[in-house]
């Protein structure tokens, strides 16, 4: 079963696009999810009161 995001992406990209654009879109998605991970880690550190010393130990 496809998620709503997957269905939306299929609709958006239902026409052929150049490989260069496919790579650009992949890069944008990778950057988006990397940013979300960073934000999640920042939130976790703030909630737990962690700092760089926590990472070292």
C-alpha cells in the first residue's frame, strides 16, 4: 500500500523528466531528511540536557 506522500510524488512526477532533474530532486530530498534528523537530534539534546561531553562518553 502506498502512503499519501508516495501517491503525491507519483502524481507530481507522472511525466518523464531528465536524469539531471531526478538527481537534483534526490539531493533535495536527502538534504531535507538530513535537516530533519539534525533538528530531531538538537531537540533530543535540549530535552535531555546533553552536550558534547555526553557524546564523548
